C-alpha cells in the first residue's frame, strides 16, 4: 500500500474527494476541513493499492493539486485491515509488479546528477579496480563494482529518453562523460605512483593477472551479460528492490574496464587499453539500450492503465 497525505485548497476539495471516494483501490480515507496552514486547505489522508498509485496520482496532478496544494506519499509496510485487502484485490495486477512512477523519478533524479559524492565514489571505485587488476584480485574488483555509482546516471538516461526529457538526459550523460574519464585518470595516477615507489611491478605481464584478463577481452558474452544486467537493473529500480540491484552492479564490468584502461595505459599496453575501452563502451550502451526497452514496455502499460481513470497523467516538467 501507498499512504497519501494531501493538502487540498477549498476549490479542489470536491473533485479530489470524488476521485478518492469512487476509487475502489483507496481505503482509510479521511479529511480534516481547514486543518492545513501552509499551504492552506483541507488535510486529506488515504491509502491506495500500489498497483494503481501512479494512475491515481496522475488524476490528482491533472487537477493541479501538486501546484495549488501538496501531495506527499510514503510506503506502508504493514496494513492489517479488510479494507486494505479489498483495495489490493480491486487493483489490477500483482503488488510485486507495481510501479510507482513518481518514486522511480525521485530515486533516479537523486542518483543521476553530477555531484561531489558521485565523483568521489567514481575515483575510489576505479582506484580499487586498479589495485584489483595489479594484484589479480577478483574480490577487489567486486568491491570496486559495488562502490561504483555509475548505474544511477545510466538509469537516468534511460528514464529521460523514454519520458522525453532532454535536460535530464543531458544531466545524466554529463555525469557519465565526466565521471569515467576522471576515474580512468585516477586509476592511471595511482598505478603510476605505486609503480614509482616500487609497490607495483615495473612490468605487468599477462600471467601476472590471469584472473582479470577478461576485462580487456570483450566478446558476445559481454554483450549478453550487459543486456541482461540492464533489464534486471531497471526491474530492480522500478520495483525498489535494492538487493537485486546489488547483484546487477556485481555482474557488469564498467568500473573494472575503466580502471583497466588507466592501468594498461601506464604500462603502455595499448591492446589492453583498446580492449578495456571497448568493454566499457559495450557495457554502457547495452545497459542503457536494454533499460530503455524495458521502460518503454512499462510506460505503455502505465498509459493503458491511465486510460481507465478519469484524467490523463500530466507530462512531467523538468
């Protein structure tokens, strides 16, 4: 269930209450007249089945409630009532497949912008990846993949393309275009320092890192894994399944590939530089394209469900 807390100005009270009262997916509906002060209006509260939350929020936003009043939403972990069970039964589909699009937008926007924390994480992740390559440690590479924040902007690009938001797409793309070069330079700088002080070997031979050679050797398996990761990543994102998203981050080699470009460049291994760069581009494109495909299907279903309501979902303003 999703709990809605609404502040409704007087002129919108009748249509808002009509929408909520007539929706079988809504329960625990109550209203306090004149209880809200900033903005002024009635305080309205209700719970709605997650499967129909986006459609209902779209109808409320189509009335202008998000501009004239206020809409706040939060997940209800446990709701023990027959009314809640009836509301979920009245909603089309399964709660496990429910997508609250406004929540997806919020999480994507938070993680897809170029920020200091994003750049710091990119630097740390690629440095960890560089050490993983130098020491031939799969464990360190996994740690680097978990630290890497690159999936947020990749998901942001996918959402922006599907929703037709060029400004958001540009913002997310900027994070990628700045973050990865910075990460590659950081990996190269760390490798040069470790080599200078004698911690890293003066020559890095293939037999010195046999377990991590796959990073600079892209093949069709790389494409398939990246596509599958993009699909699962989007499903985890829209379903708010963070544990699944962790598995996705471990399965793709974006951060290790960027780190390998930096390491190989320091050692003058230009074949590995080319291979790792190709691996990086393959992963980035496959994740974005598969994400766009999945989100397009989800959006089609979202629009179909919106047609069953009394008002269209308004176009987001970015």
